[in-house]
C-alpha cells in the first residue's frame, strides 16, 4: 500500500482560482456564499485551500461564477497540480 496522495497543492490552486474569478466579477465572499447557499466562512476556507469541499459545492460555486465545472478544474489540472 502506498501513502495517501497529497491533494493540498490542488486545493490551494482551486481556492486561488475561485477567488480570482470572484474578485474579477466584483463579488464579495458573502455574495458568493449567498449565490451558493453556503456560509461565507465556508467560502473563506475553500478559497484558502483549508478544506476539501464536495464536488457538489464545487459545482454550485462554478455555476455562481458562470463557468463550467470542467473549466474551473481543468485550468488547475493543466498547471500540474
């Protein structure tokens, strides 16, 4: 059995990507939280790469930011995370 893969670099890049899109659209963390029915503190933790959020929440964030889930994640995967 191998060791558990380190997903922290991916989570950090995902959080940065979400934050960049949010800021680009002039949204606050509270605005994004309202659009996704999440607490703004959860948005803070996601953007900071501190939690491994569900694929469902990631999908809601992508919808709220008007990007596809695949575009959101693919842009990060292409960076070699």
